[in-house]
């Protein structure tokens, strides 16, 4: 009986888990991006995503405590000093450019600590998926 069940189970896994990342064991693939916060910039300064896709940002600070906020997708996380990683997950918004801003006071350059989220239409049309 196990011989019959196993192939079906394996097929389901193959269908729902196209990624090999064990952290993503179910659901569609997630576009993961590493982000570094450092006085007074974010690296990369431009995050390009595809409208509608699931995005996971893994953010850490190279110096002091910063914040990472994208109002449009209701992301606002504290990025602690010490290099601890924090994650922020959201669905990429409709095509356009959205401001990313530091949301924790971090010094004289705080108000200028910005980056940009650029969402582009998926290939094959703006509403595919
Ligand atoms: Cu970095 Cu405020």
C-alpha cells in the first residue's frame, strides 16, 4: 500500500514546492532579497519586483538601529543594531515606484535615508496570474 501512496505524495511535493529552499515548503515561490541598512542608505537602493509576486525581504543593519518602511504595502519593521536579520513579507503592488524610508531615527541623515521599490508588470501582460 505504501508503494501506491508514495508516488502520489512525491508528485504533490513536486507540484507545490518548485523551490528547494526548505523554508518555503508550500505555496508559490517567493522572491527573496537581501537588504543592508547602513547610515544613511539601503543596499540595494532600488528593489525591483514583479507586480503580484510574493516578496520576502531579509534585512539587517551594518551599524545602528534603522527602520524599513514601505507605506504602500504596509511594511514597517525595526532593523536592530548588531546585525540581526529581520524579514518583511508582502505582495508586490501594482506596477509603479514606491518610496522606501527609514522609520527609526538614526542620526542626522535619517530623513534622507531612502530607497525605492520598483514594481514592474509581469511578462505576458499586466494581469496574468
Ligand atoms: Cu536609518 Cu533612520
